C-alpha cells in the first residue's frame, strides 16, 4: 500500500510577513500655499475694508503668483521679503489687536508676505494654508528696521 502524504495542500500561497504602515511625514514647506479668507479684518487699524479695486487686483495677482511656489520658496528662498515674525515683537497696536481677537495665546508667530515696498499681508500659516488676517499698506504692524 502507498504512503499517503499527510501535509496539507492549498491552492493559494499565503504571505505571512507584514510591514507596519504609517502615514509618511509631510513636509509642509514642500506644499503650495492656499489662502483662507474667513478671518480677514474688515475694520481699523489693519482692515481690508479701505482697499481700492486696483490694489485688490494687485493683491490677487501677488497671491496667484505665490500659489505657483512652495512654502519653502516663499519663506526660505525669499525670506528677505516674506517671513514669519514672533508675535511678541509686533508693535503694541498689533499685539493689542491679536489679544482682542483672542489670538495672542494661539500663535507664537505670524507670517508676513510682501506686496510692494511698504505693503504687507499678514496671517497665520496652518499646515499648507495661510489664514489671511491683515492688510498693512504702510508697514505698521512690525518695524523691521527698513
């Protein structure tokens, strides 16, 4: 009598090794910016409410141009014009306004984007998006010595 093979046989070969998967580290500086406008200030001293249509077109064009860049290109390679500033080093009226908005304890730094020689756009960067807050046509929020 022939010996029977007592090893179990399967039609499918199973792979029993697993490798853990995690979400890869995201470097937000490699992302292109997006803009959030719900927090735009529409009152003095840094409000968007007094903006002329021609200036609004200039700002739209600037933000559109910046969308083609990464945050690394904007804040690192162009740091002379665009940069973060510690909120503690802002001028007193700007710090007071952050306190009135309840943002003074939420953020340690604020981002400044240069529009022209004096004009700045200020806001808070969260991940790849910047929440636009202030329009600063006279460079009144922070004194960088220029």
